[in-house]
C-alpha cells in the first residue's frame, strides 16, 4: 500500500503507514469500481481539476 499526503508518497513496503477511515470512507471504498485504485479525500477549496492533477502526480 502506498499513501500520498501533500506531495509526499509513503510506501508500506519501506515504512509503516496507517490510514484512519471513517464509516463513510469504508462505504465509499467498498462501492468503488473494480478497476479503481485510488481514493482521495481533499479540502473543499480544491476544484475537480486540481484534484485530478494532484492524483496524477
């Protein structure tokens, strides 16, 4: 598992990582399409274009 916080990517193979999920997060992840590999939480101040650009980096 890898996580990205800001512009730093951490790999669980190299260091311990933890994701703390809300019940809504778990529901959203459970309902993800089979081919999806990324789940993002972001500030309301970011628009869709900013989010997609950040996720693609």
